[in-house]
């Protein structure tokens, strides 16, 4: 429902601008503004991803290291 509501608001913005400009120009302006907003959101998300560190499964890595050491010890016997 929110998707359709957003579409209706966008159509209302285009119709409002069409009162001042030609309809195709109003639609072009609104479309360009939407692409600009999407680009800004994408860049913000990309910077957030760069700041994030990958999750490190510390317990699992410690367990694997202990298993490897145990296998090495039993192989030397």
C-alpha cells in the first residue's frame, strides 16, 4: 500500500508542476530528482558498508585453531 501511496504522491507532484511547466518537463524534473535522491542514498549506504567491519566468529576460529593443534600433536606421536 505504501508503494501505491508513493506513486500517487509522485503523480501529484508531477501534476502540480505541470500547471507551471509542460507536463513532459514536469515528469522529467521529478524523475531526475528521484534518481538524484537514489544516488545520494546509494553513496550513503556504500560509505556505511565501508565503515562496517566483517563479523569475526572468534569462538569458532579459536575452536578450529585448538582442533588443528590437537591434530598436529596427535600426528607427531
